[in-house]
C-alpha cells in the first residue's frame, strides 16, 4: 500500500489508522526493505506473485493456495535460469 508523506494529502488516513492491522505494519516498518532487488531475475517474479496476491485478496483463492500456486509458478520460471554464482 501507500501512505502519503503528509496527513493532509492522504484521504484514507483515518481508515488506515483505524485498521486493526496497522499496528503490526507500524511495528514491522523498521525492518522493511526492497525485497525484489535480491535476485537478478526478481522483476520476472513480480507478475506471478502479484497475480496470486490479488487472487487471495479478492477471495478467489485461499492465502495458502495462492502461496502454493505462486511458489510453483515462480520455481518453474526460475528453473530456466542458471544459479547465480557467489
């Protein structure tokens, strides 16, 4: 999601602050980082992951099934690439 840098710019702020999950997000924010920049093929993963997250949010799949499907699709796609040598 997106939080505006200024309260006056965010029309959703009251809704966000009243969300019972907001405290979890706020508590974990010091540990947030750009997780897609870890692997050279990370951009190729985004469409698979985004589609499954959307399916779970819309109730088309359970979160467990969406993760399982994303895992399979991503692993199948990544199998085409050579491992990154250290």
